[in-house]
C-alpha cells in the first residue's frame, strides 16, 4: 500500500514535469529570450563580482542573482546563459510546490491541482525567459517554504541567504516569515502573548533598521513620485493630477519624518493615489494592455482571489504557511501602493504561487462537490 502511495506521487510529479516542459517549450518559441531595462545592472554587478569587488550599497540586495549570472557565463557563454538557472530552479520549484501542498493538506489531489495551476499560469513563467531576478527569486521563496515544511533547517539557511540577496523585496518575504512563525508559536502555546510580542518587537526593530537603510535611497524617489504623480513606473500618471500646492517636507529631516509629514499634510491626495496603485497591483490589468490580455488576466487571476479568500475565511484552520501567505501578499501590495506599480505588472509575480497555494484547497473542495467534474479529477489525479 505504501509503495502504491509513493508510485502515485512519482506519477504526479512526472505529469507535472511533462506539463511544465510543454509550457516552457511553447513560451520559448512565442516570446524567446529577452533583455530587460534593469538587466545591465545585473551584468555590471556580475563583472564586479568577477573582479572580487563586492557591493556595499543598495545593489548588495541583487548580489546573489548577479552571482548566478557570473556562474552561468563561466559555465556557458552569452547574456542569456543565466536562463539555464531560471529554468532549472523553476522546474524544481514545481516539485517543491507539489510537496508543500501535499504535506500541508495531506491530500495529493489538492497538491496536483495546485501544481497544475502553477504550471499553467503563463504570465508567471514568461519571466523564465527574461534576464530579471523575478524567476529565481520566486523559485527560491518556494524552496524556503519547502524546507520549513519538511523541517530541513540547514538547507533553509543557505536558501534563505540566496533569497535575501536576490531582490530588495526579500525584506518583505522575511517579515512575512517571522509573522507566520510568531503566529504559529503563539497558537501552539509555545510562547505566551508577552513573549510573542517581545520577539515580534525585536524582529520588527531589526527589520525596521533594514527598511530604514533601504528608504535612505528609495525615500526621495518616493516623494518625487508622489509629486508627479507616478502611478505606474516610469512617470506614468494615468491622467491623475497632483495637488496645486502640495506640502513638501524639508530635505534636512530624516527620510522617515519626510514621508510621515508628506502623508500627514497631503493625506487625501496620498490616499487617492495609493488606492489607485493598489487596485492596479492586485487587479493586474492595465489600460494600455489589449482587451484579450486583460481578459486573460481576469480569467486566470480573479478566480484564484475568490478561492483564496474563501480559504482565509476559515480562521480556525489557518496554519503557519497560511498566515505567511496572507501577510506576504498584503505586504507586497502595500509596498507597491506606497511606491508605484510597474508598467509590466512584474511586482505581482513573486506572490502568485502563494495566491495559488491558498486557492487550491477550495478549488479542490469545489471540484469534489461538482459531480460533472468528479470523473475528470479522478482521471487526472490517478485515483
């Protein structure tokens, strides 16, 4: 019986890798490899690492991705050689994603359904063919959760180190992990409320210092973006007009104080542009996308939101990973709301797998209740 269980898991994983290979092959021929606007930064950092010149500024948070570029160019040749690592890690993340759901749900059907959705979410996989950090960063966040769920903490530390130095938004990922961890400890009775709050205070202080360091660079650009206003990067206001006489804080103040004073004195205007950017981020549709493009996003993403929301309503059943997913999704959305959305919508990419994770449980429950789909589910889940 145990052998049969393992055989089903291997069969599922084989089907997933086959489906994943077909998707990657199609995308390779449809969009092909691409260079992005920020790609030159990564290549420059890779050259500096090759000369043993280590970044000591904000670019430090891109160093692990640049290291992958350096290794790939050493092993292979050409600017697109790093795509080998994109595809390698993305393929492995499919298996890790399957294992995460199988471990937390104890249901291989749910795991297969969630992983199939992950495979078929084409906007997620197109970043495998662009020299940007999104692909590797997203894969490694999945690896981190996999090592937490399977309690392989030594591998987690190595993976977490790579993840943290892949993109600046890794700080949001870390914060979400800590909040999920503290919630689980408190829920299980490991720590009292006071101890939990104390630990959260220490963690928040540490991450606050890191965020402050990041804001030293990004803060002035944020205020400049509010004054344009920059709804979508780069300098796209979508027709939104700035206030005639906005309050502008003194540049002599600390950046946190500058941001606080700007928000406090321009609160209605700030609220308006924040809500617009948040809607563009979570909605993911753009006025300059084609109608078929926006319809595809709506058909793919919005049902996932619906089922994920249903999962979140079951508060008594929420575990560490659920709290992490909810926190990470909201933190990413909040950060984009107070900065700016990107023209290609790539800021939503790292949280897509975790939206899928939350949604797949309710999707499976819905399929189970639909008699017309029972045969379909049984056939494709080999049960």
